[in-house]
C-alpha cells in the first residue's frame, strides 16, 4: 500500500510539472500593450507680421502689420492672411453699338484684374524647446513707381519667400529681407510669436 501511495504521488507530481512545463513552452499570444507616446499638449500662439520698406540709408519709410493665430496641434494647423487690392490692367479694346446710319460705335476697353498686397501662409507650427518652428510663405506685391512716362500699364513689383523658420517666443525677429529691384531701398518681414494663455 505504501508503494502504491508513493507511485500515485510521483505520477501526480510528474503530471503537474509536465503541465506547467507545457504551458511555459506555448507562445504567449497576448503581448503587453505598447506604451503609446503621449501627444504633446496643444498650445496657441498669436503671430504678428510686420512688413517694412526701408530707404537707401536703412530708415523705415513705410510699415504694415498683419496678425493671425495658430495652434501646435499634432497634425499641424494651417492659417493664411490675404490683404490687398485688385488693380485693373487694360488688355484690349473693341467697338460696339454702331448702326451703320451715322451712329458711331462706342469703344469698350477690356480689363484684367491683378491682385496686389500681402499674402501669408503658415503651417506645421510646433515647439522646439522655448522656440516656435513653422513653415511660412510670404508674397508681397505692389504697383511700382512709373519709370517710363510712355508706359501706360502699371508695373507690378513682387517679393516672394518660402522657408521653415525657428523663432524665439515673445521676441520680434526678421525672417525675410531683400533689396528692392527699382530703388536702393529694401523690404523686410518681421514676425513675433506670443503665447496665448
């Protein structure tokens, strides 16, 4: 009886160990969930753009301001500023209205309208330490002073810049500048990013 009891105990112990070993050898189909990286908090910034025209001595002779707000949301916010006028440019003329019985036809002028002013496009704003990074496109256009008195049509002057910039928060900084084509002056674009609380 003692032998039978010992044999039963050994069989039960072996069976228990075998089951445990078999369970350890089976692949674990349930992997621990990967810790998802927490998205950075969304912050909002007020952007102030200032366009300055400078004379040959570097003195500001004209200044214009444009403002907008942007957020640092994960997929990137996109904002644009459009400010300007439509300038009519004569493209041709035609006569109409004559009846052939002495009534003179009227001359009509055809016009095409050209946009002039300031356009800003800002996207992909995100924080880098204590600075703000974003992509910006600036297009500035204006009617240039007439150089040739015989030229009837306006001359449109345009500056266009596109870049990714990194600016300190709360400090005005020049992001674009260029010399004027028709004078010894220059044009520059300054921007200030202020955190919105």
